[in-house]
């Protein structure tokens, strides 16, 4: 079996196992009475329900949410009191269980419906994900490009190298939420500077396509900058250290003897070799940025995946929470597969070993 196909199958199986564990844990913590998700909705304030009416309403909500069926294919029961063999009893439920219904729906591209409003999870994700990618994808690309540009300059041991590395290390020690708040207080504060808006996406119906795009870029500058600043230090320091190791190799001495400058050696020879151990770190970049969007979108009040995750966690809306986590999980596994493929393309020794 080709290594790339084996990697895809292994990653798919891993994703399915992790998703199944998350599903079973989330459903085991779902509210038992359904009161939080519609029992008292649209009822007058003076409505008083009898005990029987409350039980019937709870059962109706449980049926609507799919919580009335068994959780898995089987259930283990404690042995009856006084039994000689202390072995659990097993009850088999067949395919009439919550996990089978969820797995069948997921195979068909369906992730269930929201507990709060009954909206399909796929519709919520399809609305939220593009809004998040509007600033997370540019942030990941900009951080990677700036890291390569800055690391190649730092590796040349210019006079400002030590000061910049120290600044990057200080920046790396600042948590994302604090960094975002500092940018908000410094650049979107009437008492300091009001260069950028403090929150929102800046959507307006009266703007044309180009003006609307520039308005969105204006509103998303601080969220994007927050993610760039929090990911740039780690990438730059790691790449600069790898370049320093490459510059100590024998082939660099040969290149210097041929009259090449340090920058020419870095660009033509050292950079490609230094990028190899950094591919795994780059594979974590986009998933990490997506995870960081939770913090950024809450601070800047952006209606994307992060805000959706935060609201779902607060309301215990487990189908939405699980769907958003699945998107991040698939993004991470896809990044690992692409990094593995890029590593094999960049290193001929791996191609020969695979052959």
C-alpha cells in the first residue's frame, strides 16, 4: 500500500475514533429532562403545568432531540443483588440507538440539529466557517511568510539579531487573550488610539463589492494581527535555529569557498534543508489558528466558528459543539497528511525508502 494512502486511512480511522469518543461523552452529559431546550419556550408566564404535563413535555423534548433511544449498541447493567457471579448483564439494542443514528447521518453529511433552535448543524457551520476563514487563513499565511522572511534575515547574524529574538521571546510568552486585549486597548480605544473598530464585521448593505471588502478588511485587521503576533514568534525562532544548524554544515563551507554570500547560501541551500523539520510545526499552524479563533472572536464579537463554539459550550448545545470540534479535527488531520506528503517530496531519501 502506498505510504500516502496508508496515512489517509490511518488518519480517517483516528478521526472516527476520536469523534465517536467525543459523541459518546457529550451525549452521556446531555440534559436528562430537556428543560433547557424548549420545555418552557413560548409559554405564558402564568402557565402552570401539572406533574404529568411536565413529564409528557420532557418526553416530547427528549424524542425531538433523539435522547429517548439507548446511547450505544449495548448497555451494561450491574449484576442483581445476591448473584453468585458478579458479571455485568449485557442488553443488546441493535441499530436503534443514538450512536448508530449519528454515524449514519454523519456518513450522509449530516451532523444533527441544534438543541436550541432546531437548525441543522451543517447550516450553522456553513455560515460560521467562511467568516472565520476570512481572517484565520490570511493570518496563517502571513505568519508563515513573515517567519521565513524574518528568520532568513536573523540567520545572517545582523547587528539587531539579539534584540529581535529577545522581543520575539517576550511576545511568545503573552497569551492570546491578553495580546488581543492589548491591541484592543491600544488601537481601538478612544482614550489611546482609534485606528480600528473595536468589534463586529463591518457588514453594510449600502456598500458595493470592493468597498464592502475593504470595510471587512478594516474591521478584521486587529483579529488577524492578534493571530499573526501569537504564532509568529514560535515559527521564527524555530526556523532561525534550524538555519543556524544548517550554516554550520560542511556544504556551507564549500559554498563560502565558491564566493557565495551568507544570504545567497541561505536562500539557495540552507533554507530548503531547514524547512524539513519545520513542516510538522507548519502543519499545526492552521488548526492552531482555528482554535485561537475562539478567543479572538469572543473578544472582538465576531460571528464565526469561535463564537459558535463559545455559545454552544455555554448552552450545552452538544450537536453544534461536536460539529465544530469535528471541523477542527478534520483540519488538523488534513494538515498532517499534507505535511507528510510535502516532507516526502522535499526529502528524496524518504521517496527512496518508500519505493
